[in-house]
C-alpha cells in the first residue's frame, strides 16, 4: 500500500531558509515542495 506524505500547506514564510533555499522566489516554492513530498 503506498504512503502519501505532505503538509496542510506550502506557503509558510517561516520555512524560507529552513525548507526553501534562502533566496528562492516565492513563485517557485510550490515546485520545490512538490518535488519533495508525494
């Protein structure tokens, strides 16, 4: 049985520099998130 992992959202400013690279534009956050979660 496959397991799908994710969060309740992806536009959290607190994640900049921790999950998202420090200078990544917000418009690229969803692509970055989707590449790492199911």
